[in-house]
């Protein structure tokens, strides 16, 4: 055996062992990188789903706030109208134009934001009829005022139950 063959026998296995260890380490590193990429992609996917759900929740919350504000405004208009009607009764004053204007404002508001007036035709016509009946009376009694107040109460009740709000 020559010196060259002897060196080749010693160096070639060392080189083979080195490259084998190197390739094994490279393979482990590549497998780790692929696993890390899968985990990262999964985490990013979960983050996106969470952000989307949170965004949808925020939109629903904003819409709910708008619905509450719209209903509160409608309740305030109804309460103001009811107060004016009670004042007419208590102070024995005839129906004034302000009550009719407030009712028109309420009707316009409800038709714009809470278009449920078609569902309340009975209550509205009951209110209008009762109001027109007491328009002619100079000093309306509690009995004469009751149908007006009952119609407003029914309108408020339907407003609370109404679901189809236009935003």
C-alpha cells in the first residue's frame, strides 16, 4: 500500500463522516425550519381569525349602539309628546299646534330610522282619532285623554320589540 492509498483511506472516511454529519445537521435544521414555518403560519391564521371576529364584533357593537341611540331618541320624542298631552289635561288647555308638530316629528323620525309605522297602523290611527276627539274639547277629562295615552304606550311597546332598524 502506498502512502497515497494510506492517506486516501484515512482522509476519505473522515471527509465522508464530516459531510454525513454536516448533511444530517442541515436536514435537522431544514426540518426545524419547516416545522417553525407551519407553527408560525398556524399562529398567523389564528391571529387573522381572531382579528376578523373582533372586527365583526366591533361592527355589531357599533350597530347596537346606534340602535340604542335611535330608540332612545324615539322614546324621548314619545315622552315629550306624552308630557305635552298631560299638561293639556292638567292645565285644562285646548290642543295646540305644538302637539301635532311633535307627532309629525315623531312619525318622520320613526319612518326614517325605524320604519315600523306600517306595523303600527292600528296604534297610530287610534292615537290620531283620540287626539282629534279631544281637539274639540276645551277642557279634556282624564277619561278623554286615556285613549291618547294608551296609543302612545302601545307605540312605545312596539318600539321596544321592533328588530328591523335601518342604519
